[in-house]
């Protein structure tokens, strides 16, 4: 193992485990359920950036350690319902997308999970990983670097114009885009107080850690705009999100709902869209977070 590391082998498993330890410490990982969250990815990326000694050691390989840690015996993968056979038949993972499509979360051995609830034990594990795998660079380790990165992305989405925001990422960086997508959803739903801007319905799960059930919608699709700033976001119920994306309604410059000219609804009742014709949006408290009128105009052109 030591000779291979001297030739540039990147200790991805150790970087991921350190990211997991950070997640347990900051509360983003709870209940022995290690999901592929923005916090976990951001921490992993920061560790790779700060501690790597080789150009071969890049965060783009997140999927490999998440999958292959299962061979170490203490890391157990749980698939989405009905996809177990895709995991058991596979000797590897094809891509980050493949990982997310198949694996719902990982879990640690119960005894190990219990041990890591103690901050002293977490610190000892972290130091052991630093000493064993990152001896040359351990002085560069920053425990909250991932959290700082997420805070920076939030600031970009809340404060920057779209043209500046687009300069911070490459459209081919799948991990970064996944992190930004997760942060975008949180930023939009927080700004709208987890309330649908059209229907006024407020949806949260009843778990101990509330999970929002609304969608964060791009006004101008991300594939067209590459814009995750808040003025390009809207909180909508899933059915209204689909109707909006299919251009069945649009929002005018006065922030009122307008139905598309060819919209037809035959039995919508209380669940339909037509009843919202002319209704004003429920907007965030801060005007600078309201939907950008240029974005609304672009969406209107696509709907009319």
C-alpha cells in the first residue's frame, strides 16, 4: 500500500470517511443514514483539494469510494426499492449518476456508528486517517471547508447577478452541479417559506428533521440559462411545477398567474390550475429575491 501511495495512488476512501466524520459532527448525517448530500460532496471535494499531493487525486471520483467501501465490511449500501439486483450483479459503479440512480444511502456497522457519536472518538479517527494517508499535507486540513464552500454558493445565489454567477462553475463538473442543485432547492424554499408561490400550500414532512415536499423551479430552465440565482427560482407544488414547465401557465410583469392561450382543463376542481388565473404570487419578503422580470418574460415567450 505504501509503495503505491508513493506513486500517486489517491486515498479516496479515507477522504470520504473524513467527510462522513464531519457530517456526523455537524449533524448533516443522522440516524446512520449516509445519503449523497451537498454537505457530504462539498466536504469530500474540500478534502481532496486541500490534502491531495497528486494531480490524479480529484474529487471527480466520489462515486468510486462510496461504492467500493462496501468491500471493507463496515460500510453497507442500501438501494432504492426494487434495484437491489443492479447492485449485487455489479462489480463496480459506472458513474456518479449511476450511483445516485441505484444507491439510496450507506450505513455503518451499528457498533461503529455508536462509537462515532462520541466527539473524542471522531477526532481520534480523523487524526488516524490524516496521519496514515495524508502525512505530507495534514497541516492543510480544514474541518469546515465544505461548509464554507456551501455558504459561498448560497451567497452567490442570493447576491450575485446571473452573469457573474455563471463564472463560478463548469457545466461539465457533475459533482459541483449536484451540490449547486441541492443548494438552489434549499435557497428557493427558504426564501418562499416552504410555501407554494401560486397555491399558498405549505408542505413539510412530519419527521424530526422537516423535509420540504415542494419543488424549487427554475423560471428559465437551467439547461437554457445555467442560472441558479434566486430571481430565477420559484417555489411550486409538484403539479404546478409540471404545468409551469410545460408552459400551461406563466407569470406576468405584475406577478400574476396567466393561463396559456391553448390551456384546457375539464375537471380540475380544487386541484386544477384554472382557478389561479389572475392571482398574485406569494413573494419572498425581500424584493431583490422576487422573480426577475426578464426571466418571467422569457418564460412567457415560451408559453404563448
